[in-house]
C-alpha cells in the first residue's frame, strides 16, 4: 500500500492584515543574503513619504516571488489584456490626475 506523507499548512489571516496596505511605490534593495522590498504610499502635495510595509526575503524566496508574480501577470493579461507600462523612469503624479487644490 502506498503511503502519502502530505503536510498541511494552516495559514491564519487576521482581519487587520486582510484589509491590506495601499502602496504606489516600491523600492527594492538587496545584500548577499537577503532582498528587502519597501512598500511606500506617496500622497499628492506631501513632500515626505513613509514606508508602510517592509518585506525581507531570502534570495531563493525572492526568485520564487518573481516567478509567482510573472505567472499571475500572465493569467491577468490573458483575461484582461496587456498591462501597458510607460517607458522611462516612473513618474509619481503629485495631483493624481485631479484638479490642483488652491487656497
């Protein structure tokens, strides 16, 4: 008889974490032993932005994340069309496309 040795991982998602954190900028740095991804929220008219979340990964897990993101982007584009990325350095709109406030 064949014996299956399957390990089940139970993952808990708290309500607070399930709400997520909005980010419109990510900065990625690395050393020989880890990758660090800082997720930042830039707001219009505010010259200072704070890191909202930091994820630290081993190089192996960073590469797995890259593969998982690539797979999910391919699936998204198959359903919704190609995601257009503008050439050149990313720009951060300070008015988010809306009217500029005046006092």
